């Protein structure tokens, strides 16, 4: 399925659907084109903003800023920070909007995504496609013009990977979709590092790995909660094709690797980061093991609790990185 085909076919379905409805849209508003259907500027802006999935972008920014702090072991230039964040936000928004175009068909059958703009017909599919493409081009132009070429190229590579490798290639074909496709969500730290240094060095790859190994436990916990949603949509998420016990075991394995991977940044930081990374890791591992123990014993579990804790865990680790770098404490370095 190509992006253009997805937009055209979905747009056609939307038009036919609108023509066949007289009772109004799912939100209770009259269909577009009827008297009283005009929406205010605020509603239009909100619909397009929703395409960009701002809550997902928030998490990306939480990791980009600390990466920039660590890259210079200092507070980065405010204008460079702003340009990188705006450019990165536009790139992430582009990828998310294009993802909505491609996945409009499965978003319609999933309860978790049924309020997205393309499902509710608050944004035409073709408009969403153009919006996503324009955001992508603008993100490259901004990053290239105000940051550097490498940051711009990395942003474009992230968009292309997310759409063509993850959304079109892996998502509907393999339960390993979020493992390899999650690499797109790791790129903001690399972009942040490149923005400050103009290069990509080993700490950037380590931060990439932290998010890479964090993504499966985070997403599989969500998948356990919405397993029926993914099954109905035909998306072979691991919780759909494997037993809850197997999924919980994989969450524990990836959690251990993730926590261990965070400690690889210790030589580039001080004891402050090392302490927070260790304590936060022990805290998260406790809950990962608790989930596995509960599933194994057949008890009722709350995987969404682990999902939310994974967000908190990632925030603690990266905020510790930023504070450590901003204070400028002596770097521990390698033991040899």
C-alpha cells in the first residue's frame, strides 16, 4: 500500500460515507457541506494537531533535550535548543500524520484510535497526506538552515524509516514490529547530539540503545491491555500471537537489557547519573517482575500500570542525564 493510494482510497471511502449519512458525524456535528457544518479555526487547528500525535511528541522531546545537554556537558545555546526542538517536533509530526494516512483503515476498528481525525472525518485524507509531507519538508529546511545538515538528514531518515520500514513494512507482518520499527523513536537523541556537535559519537548510540530496548516493554504492556483491538485490526502484536506469560517474560528480559544499557553511559557522566539510573532501574525491574509473577500465577494484572511507569522511568533517566551535564560534575570516565 502506498501513501498516495492510502490517501485516495480512504478519501473515497470518506466521501461515500459522508454522502450516505444524514444523522451527522460521530461527534454529533452535521456532515461537512451541510448548513452549520463550518467549524471554527480552533477546531480545525486541533484536528490537524491531533494528526501529529502531540502526546507521543512530548516523550520524544523529553529525550532530545538531555541528549543536547550531554553532548556539550553544559546547557546548550537557547536558540539552538529551540530550533532543534521545533524541527524535531515537525519531523515527528510529519511521521505521525503520514502514519495516520496509512493506518486509517485499522484505526477505524480499534477502540483506542477511533477518535483520530481521519476516523471521524474531521480532516480529509488528501489534506492529511499533504500536511504530513509539508511538515517533513519544512522540518528538513528548518534544521538544515538553523542547525546543520546532519540533523536535517537524520530527521528525514527517521520519517522515511517510520513510514516505509515500520508502518508499511513491519507493522502488519511480524510480531517483531515494535522491536525493529521502534528504532524510529530512538532517533531524536541522535538528532539532538548531532545538533550540538555536528557528529554522532558513542554516547548518542548508547542513548539510542536505551530507547530501543525500552520500546518493547513499553509497547507490549499497552498491547496486553488492547490485545483485542490489535487482533480485530489484524496487527500481529506480540500479545496477539503469544500467551500472556510469554509476553510478560519478554518484557522482563528487555527490561533487564534496558537497565543494563543505561549504565553504559556512566563513563560519560558522574556519580549523580549513575545513582539515579541504578535506582530507577531497580524500581522498574521490580514492577516488570511483579507483572510476570502475576501473569504466571494466573492473577489479574494491570499492564497499563507498567506502561505508565515506563514513561516515568525514561523521564527519570534522561532528566538525570540533563541535570548531571548542566551541573558539570566531574565525569567518571573509563576504569582503564
